[in-house]
């Protein structure tokens, strides 16, 4: 399967602080990569570099062969991104917002209408599609953010905490959606819920203090550590704690 996400020796510094410290990885079509680490480990910063929202201090990143710094439009055309917090225009309805995003993505007429309808159906937004986003619950706002990420059927999805704020049924629906899309896409998911890794991820990368400390399938990480619990593996490899407990799933 083709490599769709590439990162080579990424470094990002904010003044004296090094948030990302030499991260290299590749993600191929058909892979769902769980991106794990304690708060402040550099997960969101790395994802922002991969999506072109932050410029690395050094190193290179590419989406579907397009450099995110030198060819950002081509890279972002192949990419769907759910950022932390899923910001949107609060005075717009989900329907209007998704139509707006579709137009930005170059979809018009029937293709735009079909893309919006598919995203609304896939994320189960029909009940709130005409309600102002500001009036929605945190979970529904998150779902609107996920809908805009998948709207144009991108080759690469980068999802920062996609199930944050969702109830158990909604979490199950989003995980099923990710599993259904995984066959021909490269998907990166940042999560604090370790059960989510077993539920949807074919591979896990653990980072700590801006560096990769483990990379493998969930079973490989357990085998290498000698522990049956990913929770224990995580705690042994990092200097931080998960911000959400295992029961959060």
C-alpha cells in the first residue's frame, strides 16, 4: 500500500522549549495509527505540522507525496483534519457550515449536496442539522468537526481526540466509522483512551517529551514489554499520566 503520510526528523521549538524533537514516521494506506503520549508530549504539535498549520523548525513532512510546507494546497486537498477543540462558526448551522466547507474544498452543485448529505448521515447529524452550532452540546460540536474532516473523502485523516466529549454510544459509532474508512485511507488518531487503540488502531506510536519511545502494533507493544495491559506499557514508557482513565471509554 502507498505511503500517504511522511515525517522526517521533525523538530519544533517555541523559544527555549523543544515541543517536537526529531520525530520520523510513515503511515501507509490501510493503516490506522494511534498517536499516544501524556499531556505536553508533542502530539498536537506534531499533528499541526503534518497538516501544515505549523511550520517545523527543521525537518520535512508530506501528505500523499506533497510537501506540507512548500506545496500546502496540494497536501491539504488530500487531507481531512479534526483539530483539538473542533472550532467552527457558532452562528452557522451544521448544514450551512458543511456546505461552506464543501465549497472551499471545490465541491459544487450536485457533488456538494451529495457530500454534505453523506457526511450528515455518516456522523448522524440529521437531528441538529438546522440548529446553530453554538447551541449544540460538546459531543455534537465534535461530530460537526468530524463531518467536515471526512466531507471530501480525503486519502488521509488526522484526527485529534475524535471521540472527546462523546457519550458511549457516540464513541461506538465514530469507531465503527473509522474502521469502515480504514481500508484505503491513512488515518492518524490522537487519543487518551487506550481501549480506543485496541478498538480501531492497527499500529500505535507512543511519544514522550517530543520523541518517539515506541512504535508497533498493540500486540507487539504488549509482547515487547511483557505486560498484557496497554495502560501499563504506556506508564512504563512515559513520564506522564493519561488525562482520561480507562473507564472513560
